[in-house]
């Protein structure tokens, strides 16, 4: 398969792509055509069907996998595919990992590592809460393991939520060993739960966009509510322990302007905020470098880092 990132002006394509969008339109001369967005894991490209009634153009809809035959051209400085033939593909003809960004780390290994951290929790209430979510609730586990951590910015790929959560939890585990004033069980439980609301904030791939619940509430409020619901099913769950855990989740973005409903008021919330911010920034910078691996020197201005960034080769 030739990925979209590899296409150049003058190429002829004959491959399977995901049809991300499909819209009908009319040229200035009144001729009907269809505009399509083709996607694979390396990106997306605009495509046009100038003769939609051509018998070689089979019926298809957005979110279908389609076999495309056409030519790559340059239009207004951007590449575009002029499609000559289309065939809707059946399950088994394609591998989803070719069409969506996927974590480079093994999902099973990351999940087992997360379970090991859960098993290391000594507090019986926090441990029960984590086991109810990450062991017993298999529907949640499946969604969590294959969700992205963001629509964009960082860890915006299948398995991204698990990868980010594990990294944050491991950083917090280090903090707890380095700064013994920290309550390890509270901090690790908060780290593991801090982004669980993203399983409801973002729709799964291929959509990977905000749900109604995500737009109305956001993952911080959703996650805080989820933790409260699980704790309510555990007999005699201490109120103060739940409140501290929920506070860590509510405050993990650190500042109001970053969408945090509360500012960190306990040391574990401060630690979680820094761990979350560290992993997000490291991943973001890594993705900048990976997306510019063919370049050296200065890569341009980054809004997140508020400076020009440079490849350190």
C-alpha cells in the first residue's frame, strides 16, 4: 500500500483508503461532482469524482473503505486525487491499522503493566475502585485500551489513552518514591483515573471527535462523576478519600485557563498536574520531531511551547 504521506504530483493510485467525508457539489458551470476526503494513518487528502455517474463509480458512503483508482494532481498548492473508479470494500480486505494512527507500544504489555500498578495499591478502597473499573468492567476496559487521549495535540491515536495514563502513573510512582510525603495510593489511583472521562468525551475511531457529552461536560467532569459512581457501589467507601481523589482529577490541568475546574489544593494534586503536563509535552515534542524527521535545524513556531523549536540532530 502506498500511504497518503508518500503521494506526489503525477502518481497513479490504486489502493484502499477510508472515505472520511463525502459531499455532493456543483461546478460554476452547473456540472455535478462529488468531493471526498481519503484517509489513512499518515494523513488525509482531498479527492474529486468529476463523473459521479460513471459506471466505474460504485455506490459508497462516508466511513466506507473504498478501493480507489485515480491520478494525483496539484491544485492551489495542495495535492488532490482525481478519482476514475471506486469499489466499496468488504471486511477482511483491509487492515484497520493502516488507516488510523496506532500506538507504537504493545497494547497488551501496557495493560498488564497498568494492572501491576493497580495490584501494588495497598489501600483496600482505592484498590477495589480500580479493580471494578480496570478488571471487572470489561466493556470499559475495551474502550479505555483502544481510545485516543485527544482529538489532536498529544496521544491522538488508538491506544493513546492507555499509553498516556501508564506514563503518567509511572511518573507519579517515581514521585512517590522520591518525595515520601506523597500518599502513594491516592496519587497512583488519581493518575490511573485522571483521564477516564475521555472514554466518553471522545467518540472512538474512525470518528475520534467530541461527543455531545464531551462538548457539554468535558472529560474532567465526566471522569470525576464516573469515579463517584464506582465508589458509591463500594460499601463504606470513606468520604474524605473519595473527595481527595475527585479533587486530584478536577485539578489535574493545574490552571483555570487550561480548563481545570479547581486549582491543586493538596500535594498529590500538584504532583499529578506536573506528571500529566510532563507526559503531554514530551509526547507533543516527540510527535513534532517525528512529523519532521526529514528536516534538520529549526522547525518553526509551536503554539504549545510558545517558541521556535529545533531538531537536536
